[in-house]
């Protein structure tokens, strides 16, 4: 198979690797870089489970050809917090009971983070719009919206 080199910023570190140019960003994150926090649901841009932040915008990684990220900045759920240092969104999702099976959670958090990075005081409509592409089969969304609002408050206080 013909491989090509690609280089980009991933969670604030430079990465350079040889890829199948037909792969998506999601394929490379999960299968080559072992960053399995980003989930694969539909693989067709319909569920939001694979959401990452690409140059400041929430995108479906399953729809991004890997060669398109050349020179870009990519943030995944692994880059925003860890078990010892949770991001305020991660804390709020736990505190508010916004996680059940958890499959949608990394994508929800990345969509929400892209919103809060730009808008520190989002209203309910803005939160709903930000997570409109993220499907959750478990929670009914109310607790997720509450968690994003709580995280926004926490981030304003810090
Ligand atoms: S896996 Fe990418 S949108 Fe569903
Ligand atoms: S918590 Fe199960 S899909 Fe959202």
C-alpha cells in the first residue's frame, strides 16, 4: 500500500507519521496512535461520537481525510484532562450524572469545549446548537446541558 507522510499538532505536541492516505483522522487516531477515547459510532458523520477539535472547530473525525490535517492543530479528549486532572467539563459531566453508557461522552465534551473556548456564557439555545450533532441514546440531554452550563460557571470562576 502506498503510504504518505503527514505532520500535525496533536494535543499540543508535534506528530509526524506515515499513513494510508485513504484513512480518516479517526482511523489514524484510534488505529495508529492508540487514542481510543475518540469513539467510532456511525462512521458517516451522523452521530458525533468521533468529535475532535480541529483548528478550534468541532468536527467529525470520521469525515476528515487524514491528509487534510497536515499542518493543523488537533485536540482529542486525551488532550484536555486525565484522571488526576479532569477538565471542568469532565468534572461537571460526572457531578451532574450526564454520563450513562459513556459512548457519546468524549464527543459531547469536545463539542462543548469548542463552544466554551469561544463563548464563556452560553445560553441554553447555544449549548443545544453546539451539541446538536452529538447523539446520546441514554441521557435525554437535560443533564448534559446542565453539565455544560455548570462547567461554564466553573471555568468563569477560575
Ligand atoms: S462516527 Fe463520526 S459522526 Fe458517527
Ligand atoms: S451516555 Fe450513552 S449514548 Fe450518551
